C-alpha cells in the first residue's frame, strides 16, 4: 500500500502552512556559530526556544558530520521552524489559541521533528509532555486525547532561498472508520 492509498478517507481536522527565507537561518548560524564557544552559548539559547531536545541532539550530530556550516544545516533548522509554525496553525483549527500552551512550549516541549526510513519528515508528540510541563496538566486533561486520535502529516520543500512547510492534522488510520473528531472538547471562539 502506498502513502496516498493508506490515507484515503482520513478526516483533516487542521491545516497550516509556513514559508521561511533560508538566508535568515544562514545568517543566524554565521553570527552565532555553534562550533565557536561564545557563539554556541547564544545559539543554544535561541535553539531552546523552538527546538525540542531531540532536534537539538540531532543538530549536534549534524554539526559533527558536516564539520562546517552548510546548506544542510540551514535547511534542517529552517525546516524545524517551518514545521513548528504550521503545526501550531493546524492545532489552532481545532483548539482555541487561548487554550494552547505558549508557542515556545508547543515548539520546544510538545512536538519534535523526526523522519521515517525513507526520509519523509514526521512530527511527533512528546509523550513526556505532561511530566515535563506540569503547569499544563489542565491542557493535557482537556486535549491530550487529540494526540492519540490524530497525527500530523507534514511536508517540507525548498527551492533556492525559500523553504515551505505544510502540516495537516488528521485522524489516525484506526480512528477514520470509527469515532470521529466530534468527541473532542473544542471551544468555539
């Protein structure tokens, strides 16, 4: 079964798109090079605001592999930024922005980018979120079931100076034929 046929009939409950200018991320890495001790300190402070610990760990591995600032590093960081932005937009289609934790918490603590064996990007929910952020237990109580009933289907594409990310929040395969999203406690504005 290919990707498209495995996703036919799944309900989209949220969608988001984001576009980024790659030279912006190149300048960030050039201004605060992660390989330089003084630049690394500032870069790490910035990265902690939008990158999950798993993403920062993978970035460290990439820095060792690349051994220099490269387009691969810019694209990796920009891709994470774009996916976090569009995932927040997709979540806001289902949950009032006022009910969500702050964007920085969603970006750095709730979601992280991985990829499957074929290199297709994935956005995962951190199952340790509630333990790491006890302040948002009420959010987890009200909306935690969303991440067991839904998943993100994401895509990244880049051309020259631009990278675009797209995220669809969709019902998981086993949920598509049974209970629908209507059971979520969604508050309308």
